[in-house]
C-alpha cells in the first residue's frame, strides 16, 4: 500500500510539472494542459513504464513540431504557432491507450509486469496494445513533422504521383524512415525502463527485446495508415491565391486528392 501511495504521489508531481511546462511553452492550451495532467497522472499512477511511453511521445512530438517552424509556416495553411493542442487532440492521441492502461492497472494492481503470455495472455495483449498505440501515434507525428522538412518531393500514397508538400497522404522516404524510428524509440523506452521497474526471469527478459522491432513496424504501419486515410478521405487542394495546399474547396482551389467537402 505504501508503495502505491508513493507511486501515485510521484505521478501527480510529474503530471503537474509536465502540464505546467507544456502550457507555458504553448505546446498545450489551458484545456489541453488540464487533460494532459489527468492522462499523465493516470499513466504514471498505474505504471512508470506507461507514463514513460506517454512522456517520450509527448516530449519528442512537441519538440519536433517546433523544429523548422518558418518552413512549416510557408507550407501549412493551418499552421499554429508552437503546435498548440487542445483537450480534444490530447484525448485523440491518448484516449485509447488510457482505457487500456485502466484495464491493465485493474488486473495487475498497478504493479509493473513483464510481457509474459504464459503468465497472463490478457495482460500481455493490453500492454502490447498500449505500446502499439504510442508507436503508431509517434510514428505518424515524426513522419509528418520531419517529412515536411525533407527536400524530396512527396508522392501520393495511393497513386505514387508527385504532389505538393502539405498534401494529405503525401509521403517521402525521409518521413517513412522517421516513422519507423519513432516506433523504435517507443519500444526501446519500454524495454529500458523495464530494467529498473521489473524483475523478469532471464528467458522472459530476453523476449522483451522483441518489443523494439515490433514497435518499429507499428510506427511505420501507423504512418502508412494515416497517409492512406488522408489521401482518400481528407480533401487537399491548391489555392492559387494563398499559394498553399488547403483542406477546404473553393473557387480558387484546385483539387489534388481526397473527398470534396461542401464549400
């Protein structure tokens, strides 16, 4: 019981510091900071490794969002200073994982467990889902933020035809490699933190290393799925007045891809 009290106290402290820092640096608006605090406290309260996954995803994504802002401002018609996110965007990136974290915490008593399907296939699947979720989210973000800065011209994932930068569904080799690396970082974070928070048998400990390549693939897969959805469901068009790719049709907009929305 004492251990859990300490764990939840640490969780509240870390969540408070990160939420305040994000709000001050304009990575999150007020609603986003509040929701971020709740989500972060939940993750760290249930397990330090879950909190570490969320923290690595948030910090690296926030940092990359601010890299090359001048160039992104020219390309992105919906560019927002500092990439400031609200509570909806926080939940979009952590909602599913938060539900899985709650279920896992209920089954494990908020004690960190090794990935061992022989002991509990359900807990292993839940933890795998949490890792996969953040690997996909991280892969999508790294791919977008780094790919946008690539000197290579993106190609539409559905036709492989060259498209303008900022087009939904446009991919580059640099962006895809970034997605894979982002997933790998999530997997590596899980494994490294496990050395300090769990005590696994030697054979089980070695199997934990499989998380890294699987997370790498999840990061790449997440980016590809997002690009496919962007190319087919999101409207992209070139505005001759703004000289930018925009997400809404209009009299001065020439469609590039996706579904046309009602003006």
